[in-house]
C-alpha cells in the first residue's frame, strides 16, 4: 500500500481515496483499515484525502470514522456506506 501511495503522490494526483466502496475493503479488519488510513494520511501531504468508512452497522461505521479522523484530523472527508445483506 505504501508503494502505491508513494507512486500516486509522486505523480501529482489531485486527490486520494482509500477504502472505497469497491475492492477488498469489506474483508479487512478494523486494525487493517486503520493502518491503511494512517498510511494514506502519511503520504497525502497537502493532497485532499477521502477515507471510506463503510461497514455493516452503525457502530462499526462510527468506530471507523473515529479511526479516520484520528489518522487525518481536519483533512479527510469520511464517506459512510451501510452494507445490507
């Protein structure tokens, strides 16, 4: 993940989005998602950053939102997505 983020920031992207609504985010643990958020915040510099906080329930969404805000306070737009079965 760090290598991908480094390549994107070196290329001068306009924004970064991690843990979006597609891909493997749904299979990651809370600790893994927190680490991805931390890595993204470390690499973002001044680049706008969006950290997805989608989960199966409100409690999980709130926990992930707290983790995202801790990783990138005042700099991230947290999008939530409740996943239904």
